[in-house]
């Protein structure tokens, strides 16, 4: 079963960007019920995603600077909740709110 790796600082983002393969970032507002529902729905289906994917979780209330850096480095608008799929350092999927889908992530990875 996958587990979340917490993102708490900018050097982690630089390491993630330089890493080969797939990484997934879930940006979550701990004060938002919609964000909590999107996270639960995603986690309910995340076992459909191949095992080689690294899962990262960002509490954007506690780490706003990291969230802003993610938006800058991956050239996406900041949203919450937001799911980013990174492949070889490039963002290939940017989804938010009800568009967040583990099945879509799995489909992109599995081709």
C-alpha cells in the first residue's frame, strides 16, 4: 500500500524534480473540507497506481513557501486541493478539486 512522504522544504522539491521516474504531489489545505474529501477519494483508489510511484503530501497551510515554489518550478497555478504527476522532472498532470483521480494517474503511467 502506498504511503505519503511529507514535503516540508524547498530542497526536497529540487531533489524530486531531479529524480527519474514518477512522483506524485498532493497539495492539501488542512482547513478545507473539499480538500479533505478529495484526499480521501484519491486514497480510496490509489492502489490502482503502479508501485514505482513516489507519493508526496504537502500541507500548504504549514508550508506556503514550498507550495509557491512548486507552482513556480513546475509552471502550474497554485490550487487546493491539487494533484501533480511529475515524470522525469516535468509536470505531466495538474488536476484539482473533483478532477483529481487515481485512475487518471494510473492510465497516464500505464499508457
